[in-house]
């Protein structure tokens, strides 16, 4: 059976929530930015290309660029818009999941946004677990 597409369901909205990585815009200041680039800099090039394609796609999207992920059982995050220096070094997977769930539940939330996601007050030279 064929699924209905946008042509057969005029009220259907396609909404993309895409998770990439911090550092794709060279937006991490200081020693942490240098460290991050040394560790994952090559991978960031393809993530940046993906972000560029999504932003030019015409879709309703939200791009999330989380800090280094940790397994702590907490929801504690702040958002940094594209073009601003990235804050913090870490964020919990649970925090990112909570943010994704909020965007899915409220599709008008953060449409066209490209957001850094980090735990507040976690600035440093690298993530605490490295």
C-alpha cells in the first residue's frame, strides 16, 4: 500500500529535526574550540555540508548542534543561536531528547532555527569526562 504524500494530503507538513554537532561553524571559542577541532574537525566538514543543504531546502527544519554528549539522568540545557559563540562543553542525551520531543509536540517551535545545545556553566578546555 502506498503512503499518502504531500500531493494527496494538502494539510500534511513535513518537519525535519536534524542533530549535527557543535563546531561546524568554527563557533567554539578558546582552547575548547581548538581541542574539539583537533578531535573531530574532519567530521565537521560533512556535517556543515548537511546543514547547508537543509537550510537551503525550503523545508520546515530545526538543526540542533549539541555539545559533547553525556549519559547523566538530567534535563538541563540552554540554546545558542547560529552566529553566536558556542557555550559549554557538555549536554545530556536526555536534554537533547527532551528538546526534540518539544519540537515534535509543537511543530511551530524553532522553525528555521539552527541551535547550539549545552548544559549551562560547563565552560572549560574540554569535556569533563575526557
